[in-house]
């Protein structure tokens, strides 16, 4: 059983250990074989653990159907999302009744901080409950496009952030490359160039090029008067690539920086914060 928010999908590369089910003949014993913790569609042979990164292939409407899940490397592959917590129930009835709701409570803050994410609960089947250790896996997945790496507390300092991984409150260092840029995550107390302050939705129908050309203006319209009212700070906008934009990830991540592009230390408090 799986439940979650509305969302999007990403290219499949799955790795599961599901075995085909076989029907026993009349009078024979049930087929011997591994009990899958979340059932045949999910297809994983072992229970998920916090920190696991996954790719998902939806069997129907994304976030409303069961996906086939495969474990992938968080850094070397391009994961759709990550297991951020496990909610443990005393029995399967409790897992069915409370697991998804408790996962939603555990993922809500992180989902809200990310630009294109949704929470999703993978509830064990009745047969797989013991194998799963009674645990419902609480996932954070990309809503329209793959998140592309680890999220929240699972990221290490120095992690080169993809736009989908950037959370409100993150600080990172802008490093210009020939055709792109790196954005290594850093402690806000240490020198950094950018602090993530929120997102802005691109206007309906806006094409990718116009979105990239106007990203900083759109962020400025929303945040400049409160986060950068003087001459010392500036607001910038960052977008995903065109493939993700076309898939529906057309929110722009907004950061505040020094206007002279020099590094600064310390987190800028949210306007109105005490």
C-alpha cells in the first residue's frame, strides 16, 4: 500500500529484487520464496532504510498509484528522491491506519522547503509487515522531476546542489564553470555567496528561455523589497534544466546575496524574525 501527494514522474532506471509470483497447483503448499515487504509492484526484497535513494516507475497516475522502486546511489545516480524516516507500527492495522499520516507529519517541513517535492508513504503489506520490521517508509520525491540527490540532513557540507535539492535556509558558494555553475553546500556560519530564501512560480505558459532570462527579475519582484531593500544585497533566481522545466518543474529558486558578489558569513534572518 502506498499513499502520497499529487506529483510528477521521472525517467525509470529501477533495481528491485522482486520474483515472479507462481500459482500453486490444487492441494499444494503455498509457493516458497522471499516475502517482499511492500508487495510485488514495489518489488523490493529488503526493507527501505533512512537515507536510501530511490528511482520510481509509477504503475499509473504519479503519487496516486503504486510505483516500482529501485535503490540507486545517491551521488552517482540521479534519484527521484530519498527515504527520510521510518514510522514503526505495532501491527499492520496500525500501519495502514496511521503510517501515511505520521509520515506526512515527518516530511511536511522538508517538502515545504524544497522547490518541487512531495511526500510519499510506502506501507508494508500484511504479509510483509514482519519483514519490513513494522516500518512505513517516509519518502520525499520530486513532484515533477527527479530531485537528483540527497535532501535535508542527509546532505554533507560540500555537496554540489542541484536546483531540486536546494532548501529554504541553505547556504552555498557560487562557483562559475564554463557552461554552468557549481553550488557546494556550506554552513551559513562559513563564507558563502548565496542563501536560499524561497521560490516563485513561473507564469503559466512561460517557455524555458524566457524563464531563465527573467528568473532573477521574478525572484526580485517577490522578495527584493523584504530581503534586499537597500543597495548592499541582491536577489537572484535559479532554474532547473529545460527537460525538467518541460516536465513541469518551473518553479524558480530564489537566493539573496551581496550585491558585489563577495562572500559573506552568517545567515540573514527572515524579515520580521525576532
